[in-house]
């Protein structure tokens, strides 16, 4: 019963600490491309898990104990590469030397080092992550068995209680830890994608209408407290876009919208907020921008769209135009809250005036015609 108790405790330690780790690092799963800071923290955390597993080791008999410190080393090396792996190894081994500087501690150093080197070799295999991890577990068990035979100088020790127990606990706990890790990584990936989709238009990669509303509200608040800096807005609509969908199909229309978004991004300034507000309507929020500057930027946008060739497929390219409406606080509107309404009205004035032009608003009649 004590063996079952110790085995259960070790498994729960690993699973619980893995869960805590993935709650702290929801934004990005550990990968070879992760930052050095992230790799260091991950290796440190894996080392701490290994220390806990040493403290709560499995008692085989009155004089023999085993532990599963190799599992966090395996996981962090598998997903993060050599840097977090060596950090985990150092943390575990330093703790082992603190516990006692003796033959067992040096055997531990040799065992962990050989496992770490093997893990690095296995992770380069071009096979599935789960199969790769199973091979790592098998390798861990074989190294442990070889070590047992070497220390006891008896081939029969391969079938000893300690070796059989290690194989069983190492394999079962390792598989459970790997399954849990994969599950938590998928959850974090989905969380990141859902979070991204809440603010990013999936087709163009620009801000979506929700993100635009948040950015506009923030800009309005900042402008209200510091009215020395003007705030401008461009509302952009593709002319006769329905004809593109009707002629070439909605899939081709989506292709055009994707290219259109890239054109807007390249025409705007670095810090301007470019959004797709729905359908073929887009906006560019221009901070610290006068009405004259907004019209100049809008004209650059209009000109680039008119001159650009939008590929429908590898054989067909088309030309399109766009109409734009501009508004600026405090030059053309008395309140920043009126920015969108006035820019939208200016856009419709541009549409009624013949399209492919930019208007500031009907009252000031700032109309650029081409």
C-alpha cells in the first residue's frame, strides 16, 4: 500500500505543477524559438519539479528509494531544447549535492547527464511528439536498468523489484505527464487564438471592429485630456465591390480584401491603427494628425489603391478604386466623439460625388477629386 501511495503522490505532484505552470504561461507555449528568459524560467521550474520529486521519492524497501526527477527534465528538453534542459539539470543536481555529497549524488550526475544528452538526440527525430517522448521514456528506463546492473554486478537485477517498479512508475507517470502537457498546450493555443480572433480580423489580419472601437475610445479619452494634439479618422470603402463578388465569386473577393488590407497598412504611418470594420469598409485612426495631413495620407491611400493591381488568381488581376471620408478634431468636428459619424458622412458625400475621391465633410466641402 505504501508503494501505491508514493506512486500516486509523485504523479499528482507532476500533474499539479504542470497545471500551475501552464496557468502562468498562457500566452505562449514553450518552444525552441521562445525567448531566453522564458527558457530560463521554464528550466528553473522543471528543476523545482525535479526537486519535489526527490523529496517525495518512492520507498521500495527500508534501504532503497527511486524517484522520477527525469520526467520534468525530459519534458522541458523535449519542448524547449538544450537551454531549459540544462537549467533543469543544474537545479536538480545542485539540490542533490546539497542533500549529500556522496557516491549516490555523483551517480545521479552521471545518470542525469546521460539522459539529457540522449533527450537532445531523440528530440531531433522527425517523428510525432508523442512517439518521440515514448522513445525518450524507453531510453530513460534502459539507462536506469544498465546503471542497476553495473552497480549490483548482477544481470538478474534486471528483474529485481526496484527495476520493475521503476519501469512501471516511470512509464505510467511519463505517459500521463506527456498527455497532460499536450492537452494543456492545446488549450493554451486555443486560448491564444480565441483572444486573437476577438481583436483581429481573420481575413486581413487588421484590427476588427471591436478592436477599432476600443482604440477609438482610448484615443478620444486621451484627446479629451490633451486637446493640443489633433485626432483624425479616415473611413474607406471599396467602390463597387459587389461587382467583384458577383463576377469572380466570394472567394476571389476575399483574396482582394486581403490584398486591400496590406495596401492600407503600407500606406498608413507606422503607429496608425488600421481596421476592417466589416465587409468592404475599413478605417485608419490617425493620432496627432491635422486635417490637412489626414487628407494627404488619405490621398496616398487612394492613389496606391487605384494604381495597385489586385490578383484574383495567377492569371487574372483587376484594378479597383476606393472612396474615403475624413474628419479631424478639433478642426472639422467640435467633439472627438463625432469623429466617426462625420467621417462616415464625408465618405457618403465622396460616393455621391462620383467615387474614387476623398472628402473631409460636406460642411467644409474639402473634396479631392480625380
